[in-house]
């Protein structure tokens, strides 16, 4: 497992979330000023300096529940509101899109190019807001400094860590099904054609060498695909051609997007429920999550008219039906740490954030923090 995976997972999922929300805001004819405010507020929160400082620390991935909690908080960082069913669908679309991109990366290092495609799009969303653009550019520089020096082996470990995280997710997405890149069981179809990874050759030739390095003979074989030579390598600079289209906006052409639970996912979720045991690291993870979310502020609309709801389904009836029919096991059990609504919880998070900025001294009440957060979760 790689300890450098979390920033890439967060940024790529965040990029996919912004693509989807941008498409839905347009589809629902939300006024341009309100739509822009939503995008700006979410991106400002997403690139909060303290939040990213915690995110970029080498650490293991959070659980699916913990990560879902962060994105639930992030999606409500502005005047927009999502019902549970729409939030579930949003998260399903985000995770399946990035899973598809990770699977299709020609080589592990190309995950960074996918991330840069998302970052390029995020920059475009806030191109008219210099203050937010500066936050994004700082993160861009951090990504370049942290990831471009890594070896191919380290990128392979990051890719493996991501695939392990996604391995039980088999949500069917209409766009993927229509494009025939996903099967009816929710599993993706890997192509056997197209350009080979940069730095490699088209398969079809076996060469035999002596121990001194002299070529003895050549033997050709049929590779079973329709491969072409590699294109040029994508740019790993802050500006440049990424070459790959993975990580770009697949919703730029308007078409309805539906998600469906495959039988495999349902069985997997039920199996998980039966075999779930108490996690001895739960308290630690919740404390880390509290630190991480301490920098995220949920916007509270000043009056009833300023806020609005976004529906990721075609109608309210479909949204309600999805909420009723979705298995409980697949709703991720979001941990709702609502610091802005609960003064006591806010004080608790403030204490944790205060300790985070200090040298690491433990206060007498530190041992109960996990219990407090777990109690908050149990009460919701």
C-alpha cells in the first residue's frame, strides 16, 4: 500500500464531482451567478490550505465511509443542497469514472497525467477568480514536486493501492454501458487496441539474445489486438499537452447519466455486512477525519431563497424511488460531523485542530476524543 495515494484519490474524485455538478447545474437551468458561486465555493473549500496540508501528509487511505463523509461535506460547502439519493448517485458516478481511468491508464505514471487533466479543468472553472486560481496553482506545484520524481515502481504501488480501494465497486453507469466499455455486471471492458504505453513497442516480436548481448534470432507472433505505436509522452509540467483524454470531462456533451446496482455489488455489500467486525482503528480514523474536516466549512444559506436543491435524477419521483430501493449497505453510512450546527461538536473539533497545530502533546482528554466522535456518529 502506498502512503502517497490519498492526494491523488481526492483530487481526481473532486474533479469528477465538479464535472457532474457543472453538468447538472446547467441541465436544471440554475442561474449563472448561483452556479458560479457553487463551483467557486466548492473549489475554494477543496483547496483550503490547512485541509491540503493534512491531506498531503504521507498516510494510509481512509475507509470508503470516511472518504464519502469528506465529499458529502465538500458538496455542501455552498448554497446547493443534495438529497441522500442524489448524493449517493453523485458519489457512485465519481468513483466509477475514476476507477475506469485508473484501469485504462497505459502505464502507472499516467495516473499523474489523469490528475493534471482534472487540475486543468478545475483551473478553467475558476479562471475568472484570481484568488481561487492562486490556491489551485499552489496545489499544482505541490503535485509536481511530490510526484514527478517518483519511480515507475512507486507509481505502480499507487495504482495498485487505488485498484484495491475500488475493487468491490461495480456500479453500472449508463454512459459506460452505451459506449460498451462496461458489462452488465458492472465490470469494465479493457481494450485490445490503440496505442501502446509510451516507451514500449507494439507486441508481436520475440528476440533471443546470447549471454553477451548478441541477437541470435527473431520470431514473430500474432498479438491478438490492433495496437499502434505509442504517441508522444504527455507533459508533466503545469502547462502542456497531456496527450491522454483520461480525466477530461465526459459530460461535455449533454446526455442523461443513470446508475444501477449490479447483482455483484448487492451480493458483495450483503457479504460485507455479515462479516463486518469492530475496527480497532476506528477511533484513530475518526480523529484524523475530524482534523481533516476541521478546515471545511459548510455554508448555511442566509434565507430560504438563497439556497437551492440539485437533483441528479430526471425527476423527484425517480430520486425518491432510488432512495427507497437502494440497499442500506451501499449508502456508505455517512459520518455526519456537523460542526457548524452543533456548538459542542464545534468545540471538540476546535480542540483537535488546536492540538494539530501544536507539537503533538497529548491533553488529558485526548483518549476520549474517539469515543466522543463515535458517539456522535452512533447518534445520527
